[in-house]
């Protein structure tokens, strides 16, 4: 029996224990030490964002955006339904109502042409997700935000270091968030970052991240004691985790070129087959540079998706589906959403086939996966 190929796994470079050992020996294990400072600069340099603050997760960075916006019960946030639960929970946790917008059938990103009709007098923000590493139509989205005086938040969990019209994703709108979870392109195990491009949010973001205190100013010697100033929580990652992340970021070129190579291989090997069998391949608009987070295809029917996934799993290949629409979930129903409300989201979610995709996936394994897809013959 062939070895099982997982959907994804983190990539290690071999020197992790050295750097983690350095942290342990330094005796400084909590957050915002020298490793975190270095990492903030690395992210800022590469993204050209205003400020980067490492957090314990992307979920927490999203929660910080909700606090920064001072969301109140009854406020509305516009977002896609085809996303990870945290994009919604961050806002609904503070009592805001999610206003779900459908996605585009080509990139599976929020449909920019459907955003404006979702704006009401209660809308406080537009949160978008750059799905699979490919940028949303940011010029149009930023124009809607500007017209209605709404900040835009880019959930860049899939897309950190991808670009839209030459501009790094996460650095285009007022606020962005990144994830360094085990499954993402760059990982510290668990981790994330808040990206701040509108300086008006900088001071409060530091306070919210430091339990609602101005401890960051105290550490910089700007105030002689620190005190309770605002809402907040504890969002600093340990230096131990940050050491791991630094190694990943130092190997940026390797990670991204490997992922690009895999993506291009799947496209080259499967495009003709997909056309012949009515599978839809992913699209990258000409003005976008993907971050190559994952590889998806859409089966022509729900039934064929199920059979293809079962077939691949039988071949020891851990292919899978992705997000279950948030609007058609137990929580989504609480706001009155129901099946049928967002047809593209529902159709895409039920037909998706994701193939294994990770930095350490060898070309040999990728060939085995492609051959297995092409060998599928359960069409009737
Ligand atoms: C992974 C992910 C998150 C959550 O990231 P964590 O770091 O695990 O909290 C949020 N949004 C999207 C789109 C994601 O893919």
C-alpha cells in the first residue's frame, strides 16, 4: 500500500531547535522581546504595511479589529459566507450582525459587485478574505468603503505576501490580519498578526493587545507607569513561537517558490483533463500574484465531488472539501439566513475538491496525486 499523502503539513528547516534554544537560554520567554521586534520588522519590510503586531492567532487579530472598530450590538459587518468561522465570530462576539455576501464563481472571493447593495445605515465595516492566496478586487472594494466611510479589513490568512496590482495583500486596506497557524504558508504552530495601515489605529491596537494597558508605551519609556486605558486582552505570542516564525520568514523564497512550482504543476497536468470532464480549475486574475495557499477544483456535481474524494482517499491521498457556508450553519440560521440565500457559495462549497498542497510535497507525490485524479473512472 502506498504511503498516505496528507492534505498539508508544516515544513521545518532543521535549525528550529537552535533558535528556540537561544530563546530559552536568554531567559526572556514572554512576548515582545527581541525576536518579536525583529519579526515585526521582517513583516513590515516585506509588506510595506504601516505597522505589524504579532498576535497569538489570526482569530485574535480579527478580534482586535472588532475592538478597534468599537463594534456595538446591532452594528453590521459585511463579509463572505465562504470563509473560516473566525472572520465572522470576531464581529458577532461583540454583538454585531453578519451580513453575508456571495462570492465570485472564478476566484471564490467576495463578489465586489454585490457589496454596495448590502450597505445599510448600520454597516460599520467590510471584511474580505483573499481566498486561496488570490487578491479580492480591492480597487472596487476600497472605493465602496471610501464612498460610505467604512473601513475595510483584509483577512489575509491565506494570502500573506500575495499581491494585487503590485501591492501586497493585507497592506491595501485600513486593517489586515495574517495567520501563522500550522496549516498556513508560514507557521509558528499557532500565531498571527494584525497589520495596521491607517495610523489612527496604531496606539489603540497596542493597548488592546496588552490587556487594555499602555504597557507598550511604558516599555519604550514614554510613560513612567502603565495603567488600564481601554478594552483589551492578551494577544502577545511567546518569543519561543516567534523564533520558529523567524526561520520560516527567512526562508520566504524557498517556501513560495516551492508552492508556486506545485501549483503550476497541478495546472499544467490537470487543465486538459478538467476541461474534458467539466471540472473547474482555479483562476488567478492577471493583476494578482497568488500567495499559493491551497489548490482547489470544482467537480461538475455534488455527487461527483463525493465520489472523487472517496476515490482519492482510497488511494491514500487526503483530498478534501473546504468551508461549509457560514450563512447556512447553526449560527447563520440565528440571523435568519437559510439555504438558497447565497447560491454561488452553496454550489462551490458542495462541489469543492482540494488536493494535498504544502511546501514539502515532493514532485513524486504530486505526480502520484495527478495520476490518481486522472485514473478516476466512477463517472456514472
Ligand atoms: C486559518 C484562518 C483563520 C484563522 O487563523 P488562526 O490563526 O487559526 O486563528 C482566519 N481566517 C481565514 C480565512 C483562515 O483561513
